[in-house]
C-alpha cells in the first residue's frame, strides 16, 4: 500500500485500486481469550481425527474386528467424496481468496503479472501425475506388469485351500469386499508379519505361494504408496493452516470449533479409507499406523503453535496470505488429481473388477456424493 494513500480522503477516480484493496484487507491479531476452550479443542480434534483415520485401517487389517460391509464401504466412499470437496471448496477457493488476481497479494509486484493460483494448481497436478506414472512404470519394469486382473470371486471364496490369494489393486478397490475378503487382507498381512519357519520343509508349494504373495504385496504397495503419500502431505499442509487459524481466531472461534472438529474427522476418514486398501509389506507393517498418527497429530500440534503465537500472529498479514494461499493451491492440485483420478476414475470407470452388485454400487456412489455434499456445506463456515 502506497505511503501517500490516505484512507480518510479517497478519490475513486484517481486512487490506485491496489491501495484500496490492500487497505480493506488489513487485519490484526484477533485473539480474544477463551484459552480453556482452545486447549480443549486440541484434545477433541486429536481424538476425533485420529479415531476417524484409524477406523478404516483397523477394519481392513485387524482380523478379529468384525464390521458390516456397508459400514466399511460408507467409510471408504464417503471419505472419497470428502477429499474431492476439500480440494475445490476448502483449498482452491481459499487460495484464490489469499493470492488471487483481485487480492492485495495478487495486485502486488510480480504476483500481478500472472494468475498464479491456477498455475500452481496445474503444476501440482502434473507433478503428482509424473510420480504416479513413474510408480506404474517402475512396477511394470520390475515385475513385468503394472495391473493384474484376477477373478474377484476367487479372492472372496478362497480360504478352504489354506492359501491366501494375491490381492490386486483393482480388487482392493472393487467394492466386492465382504467379511471373507477382509479376512483375506488381514490374513495376508498377518502372514507377511509372521516370523519365517522352516519346520515344514516339505511344503514347497506353500513356500512358493508365500514368495508370490509377498511379491504381490510389494508390487501393489509400490504401485500405490507414492500417490497416497502425496495425498496425505497435501491434507497435512491444509491442516497446519487450519490449526494456526483456530488457535488465533477471534469472535468466529465459537463457530470454527465444532466445524473444524467435523472437518478434520471427515478428512481423516478419507485418508484412512484410502490407506486401508494399500497392502504394506512386512518390513513396513508399522507404516500405516504411523501415517494415521501423523495426520491425527498435525492439527493439534499446529493449534498448539497457534496458541503459543496467539497474541502476535496475524492471519491477515501479507506474508500469511502468501504462505497460506500457496500451500492451499499446492494441496488443491494434489487432492484434485487424487480425487478425480485415483478415487473416481480408477475405482469406478476403469476398474474391470468393479462390483456387479447394483445395490452395493449404488450405495458406493451415493456415499461419494454425500461426502462431497457434507464437506461442501462445511465450507460455508470453514
């Protein structure tokens, strides 16, 4: 904002629009107390977001947990809708509001030379595509193929032979999971986690099957993990900004508190649901639990940082807008690619193992739309 600008005497015919916009965007620290409520938010968000993230992973990987298939599918596909709505409503729109062409940042210096929000989103989308494509090519190069299309029924009905089948990427996203299918996932993981034994040296076929199963798990893991990690990092970037803003919010804290609790729980459900379909090899059996915990801790930690800065942090400053707008645009690109390609196109349109059960398929689609609608509604407040 120009030093010569006098907000009490503005001639709209001659004034620089940037000076007017930047003056209207000026903000200050809005912290207004209620420290106890903010500290309680730290623990409430930690518990709800962690529980929502762990739930789909536990349901798919812990053998003694028994849940109805429709509960699991609800978590999976409601979470998918949440991720898609988060990309557009909670990331893309705030990015435009922070560094878009009509903002103080967007009208200042080189930020005014180009519409940077779509450029950052495009760069993010193409970068995620390259990583996803690279993972596919690596799997194809190392194992000879990137996608296997085995019969789902053979996976669901297996068990009588004592051999746990290799679960392909498409089967894990088919919607044909039932209790037996979850048992197959959990048993395959238990098998990889179990210590090796040579006491049945005569069972060569079982040993060969064990090698094949472990190789299939390794192949599927490498095929999916890169895109998932980028998805989680994108959501974590967003969660950091949310925590800082909640810790320093003013009068709107009363509204933001419950909305962000639901917001983070729904995002956690989406993260956990996506992770539940990734088979982790033996050496990384701890990794899904670590990733769940990492998401659950991100917002509480950033909220604690916000509380530490509660009397000095200004979320409306020029620098804060640059940082939050850039991170939101990066995260929006990540979630747009993941939501539309990984969650919708790959699971519904290009999956040869997609369930042929019309009732179940309808339920899955309704869950996607419901998740998107609920998360879009939350965008009215946060």
